[in-house]
């Protein structure tokens, strides 16, 4: 089993020939328009490895298997087939035989369609309409296969005696599910009866095949028990529920056989994908798709491309706090002060709008670890960060941010409130009384200047 390069504990489902890496579903780009899958790193089309190696064994999902026929159309087909089978047994004669043969042909065809569709990754039972074409041909093939097995057993009995023929009969009994599986795969009689193909399939399925046999025996035993219970109390009407249970189990069994093929697809030489209801994964949102791409590019060291993706993401999702948090974490991790300074005003404003003003002061402290002299370029950002720092009890940072603001940004509209905040911060710091007094003198000067400007 190959594993995803970026998730070493997850089996891979795609392979990039250009990059020579294997990826899981989460680490590839899905183009919905063309239904293509491409590599996040190089953009090349990917080779599907299928998903069989990453699905749970059938005995761990028996609940899903038993729910497989539980839809209106399939249940209706089962009930109608059971009713017609009961009627055909009651009326007998040629008409009863024809009716019984038709019902058997339809249910046989539908069971094989279930097997084939599950092999292709379809989790939902197929439409019943698919059972009404080619059923007699398939039934004829099944009859020929069963006759062929009987002829071989009889031949072995004539040549080697009863002991060997008994063992040979046991072999074919055990191999019967494999015979049906091979017939569904090749839709031909000879490959279905080929002992080499049968042996290869049984060995490939391994323990799962033995579990399937056990499961089939349990279902047969339950049908037999139901027959005995109903037979003792009813006569005609007991056949209907018995037929319903039998057809229901038949569809579940063929669904499980298809699931085994799906699980071993790569070994058997084909690939298919799980549909959305089987793997229980919903289509990724644009944000999830973007973050998946970012995660891959980060692990590949493509940081310029990561920066571009984050910029595209925050521009397209201006109110997404999680995305902005991740972008800030990335910029800090890259120690990119220039990009931090560009992004910080947007980030601080978003934190304020989402009621996380105090988080701004923590963010500023993280930046100071990278550059202890860093001061934001925009005056409004300096003021907002200073407010956050003051309310978080970080008066020194408040003073650091506001000191010299009147020289750097003399036209800033909130100069007076900013310095009033700075004066309060200085009041809370030891031995800063003189600085606080100078700050208040500056505030008086600024107010006087503002009043003169208003008069003029």
C-alpha cells in the first residue's frame, strides 16, 4: 500500500507522474467542470490509484450493507418479485413456470447489476429498470454454469470415485461466490468456471472471502429458520415474507461481493472511486480547497505560491477570521515583516469587528519577537493596537506605539484621543510622571492648534 506524502498514515489514492509523489484525496485539486484531479504542486493531471485500499472491511460496515436495498424503488421491486413468485408457485402449470422464470431472471439480473455497480464505487442501489433487460440471457448463463459444475462433479465421480467427488463438490460449493463474482467481472461462462481465475480471486480476497462465506451461511440459516417458523402456522401466505427476506439477502450478498472486488481493485487490475455517499465525504468548499492547497505547498517549501494563495483567500473572504489567523501565523512563521505591515491593518480591524480586540496586543507582541523596533506604518493601526495593549495591561507597548505619532502622522484625525490614551498609560507606569505631564502639555497644544484651525 502506498501512502500519501503529506499524510504518512493515510493511503494514497492519486499519483503524480511529474513529481513522482502519491497523494490522498485531501491533497489534490479537483476541477469540478472537467471532473479532473490535478497536482497542487505542478498542476499536472493525476493518475487515479482507486480507493479500495482505504476502505473498511465489509464486516465493519454491515450496517451500511443491510441499508443498501432500503430505498423505495428497490424495496418495491423485492415485494413485487416476492408476490409474483408466490403467485407462480400457487397457480403452477406452464403459466406459473413462465412467471417464476421471469421473476428469477429479473432478480438475478438485478443482483448482478448491484455487484457490478458496487465494484465501480456506487454506494446506492441501482435503478430497478436496469433489471428488465438481458435477464434471461444472464439466467441462461447461470444455469449453464451450474450444469457445467454438475457435469464436472459427475465426471470426477466416475473417474476417481465417491471420496474425491465429495471433496470436488465441496470445492465448488466454497467457490460458488467466486464463480458468480468472476461471471460479473467478465460476463462470460468459461472465465467464471476457470479454476485458475477462481483460485486467484479467492487468494486475493483472502480472509474477506472466508468471512463472506460465513455471512452467506448465516443468512441461509436464517431463511431456513424463518421457513420453519412460518410453515408451521401458515401455508400460502408464509411464502411471501420468506421470499421477501430471501430476495433482500440476495441483493445484500451481491452488494458485499461487489464491495470485496472494490476493496481489492488495485490487485485485480482496475481502479474506481467511491461515490460521495459511500466515503461520506462532502464536496470541499472553496476555502477548504484553498487550505488543502496551502498545506501541500507549505510542505513542499513553495512559500511564494503560499503567499499568493493566502492573499487571494483573504481578499475573497474578507470576513473569514480563521483564514486571516492562518495567514498571520504564516507571515510570522516566515518572518516577513514587509508583508505583515501590509496585512496588519486589515487583520487588526477584523479582530476588532469580531470582538477579539485583546488578541491584537498578543499579535503585536509576536511581531516584536521578530523585530523589537517594529511600528506599524498606518497611524490608525498604531492607535488600535495601542488601545488593545492598554486594555490588556501592557502600558509600555501602548506608549511605544503612540510615542512620536504627532511627528509621523500630523494629520491623523485621532491624535488627541491617542495622546490622551498615552497619558493614561504613562500614569500607570512607575517614575513616568514627568513624561505624563509633557504628554498632557502636548495634548493642550494640539487642542489649541485644532481650535485655531477650526476658527480659520
